[in-house]
C-alpha cells in the first residue's frame, strides 16, 4: 500500500506524463499544436498540486 504522502503525487505526475506521451502522436496526426499538450500538462499538474 502507498504510505508516503509524496508517493501519490509522484504516481499521479507519472500517469499525467504517460498519458501526454501516449497521445502526442495522435494529436500531431490530427494537427493539434504541441503547446496544447503543454497546456494540458500544466493544467493537470496545477490541479494535482492544489489538492
């Protein structure tokens, strides 16, 4: 079980990075600008840190 207070945020940040990386090519193929993914990462990270 995850017992450290720092473990969950690190896990969530890792999931955010994994999701961003897994959709990067899809977004590129659809013509979505790279900064959209950067903005998404920043928004998700900020939301996580505010919890």
